[in-house]
C-alpha cells in the first residue's frame, strides 16, 4: 500500500490566488513527521514546511501552511498568494517514527502558476 | 545558503565505467546521510543510508556492489556507481540533517542539488 499519496499529478493556479495540494498518508506509528518539499526544474529539493504528529497547531511558514487532519491522515499544503516562481514540483514526504531521518516520498504534484 | 553540497551536478559517462558522486555537509557534521534516486517524472526513492565510519544500510532491491557508498568523514559521503549502464541513468540526490536545531529547524533535512547521471 502507498505510504504517501498525492492524487493530483498537476495543478494550475492563477497568480495571487491560493492553492491546496493534497497529501494523504498511511502509518501505524504514533510518532511521525510530515514534510513538504519544492523541486524546481533545477532539481534541488527545497524544504518548505514540517508538521509533527503530536503538533496540535497547523504548521505555517510564510505563505505556506499545512492543513493537518490527523484523523483523516491528510496533510495538505496550502500556498497563499501564489507567485510565478512557485511553479515547480511539490513533494509530500513522511518520516515514520522518531529515530530516523529516512523519508518516504509521494509521487509529487506539478504546480503551474499563470499570470 | 546551501548547507549540503553535491558534486558533480551532471555527468555523462560511457557504459562500463564508474562514476563517483560526492555529498558534503558544509559547516556541520553529518553522521548520517541519505542517498535517493529519482527517475524522470517520478518520485524520490531512498537507496541507502550512509553511516559515518560503518557500512551503509541499503534499501531492499538496491545492489550494494553496484552502488558503493563510503562515508569516511563526518562531512563527506560518496556514492560510486560501478560499471554504469544506461539503465543507471537517473537523478541522484543526497540529504543530511543539521544537528542541534530546535522545533521545525530540527526537522529540516537539507538536500544537495542533485546529480544527473547519463550513461551512454
């Protein structure tokens, strides 16, 4: 079974609008971490935001926020006020347990921001 | 600025040759680094965990004799693709965690810029 599922292969959003990228996960661990990374065409992986399984507040980092629905096992990324430079691949990832840095990645969502 | 440096950014080699990719942590010591592989339009797949001073831990299905990992110092891990073949052509990327951070920073796993390998 897929550990991390990103059901949107591609998304379009107009500049200055908000967009939500979906991510659901599957784990039996009580302690886990959820990450979002941005990968532009250059290939580098840019850390965006992190949510711990015990964090009660939804994580926010500037224009990025993570809508963490623990019961539904979802960790959607919300990008507010989209910019043209946000066009990239976005990957959701999970770290299972608290004693590892191994990440399991989803298949990614390609976001295209248009003027 | 970049905290994990990966070199080279891209390499083209002939089939049968070996290629070495370096992953360096800048200004911090990384006892553990991770090597991922990404095929075009696909996700990152963990290949192995590189442990300083000991053998790497390989994920299931990854040939340890094919992908040699050496983590000889606290700031350098190398991945050598031995006797490369066209099917080894892929994007290889490493990651490491900056120790000592707090909160969200503690969870930041920094990635190198990746290496695009093309085997002719």
